[in-house]
C-alpha cells in the first residue's frame, strides 16, 4: 500500500524498500497473501509456527459500487465481509 497508494514525490519507493529491508534485517518475517482465519489462524502462527508476535495489516478495502446509482456517482470504500 505504501508503494502503490502514496505518490513517489511524497514517499519515494526507495525509502519504503530500504525500511522494509531494515525490518527484515531485524528478523521480522513478512507473510503476504494470507487470509487470517482461512489460510492460517493467529493461534497457529503463535503456536505451531513459533512466532512470538503477529501484526495483521489488512490493506486497503475494495471499492463498493451501488447498483442503484449511475457510474458517475462517487465510490465508497468499505471493508469486505468474510
């Protein structure tokens, strides 16, 4: 989200990549494309997988288009339900 959602002139991609590399060097493991509760549970991460802590970053919500409005109406963003 930081790389794609914030313009380059506000937050250069090189800085984001460097900060992520710094976190990796500290021993932080990033698991992407994981659906907590479906792919794996937090209890499994803390137990079987051996993680000491879990940070859940949900990302951006998907756009929701209203069927009753024309395509020119503003789009509301809300979290998807599972």
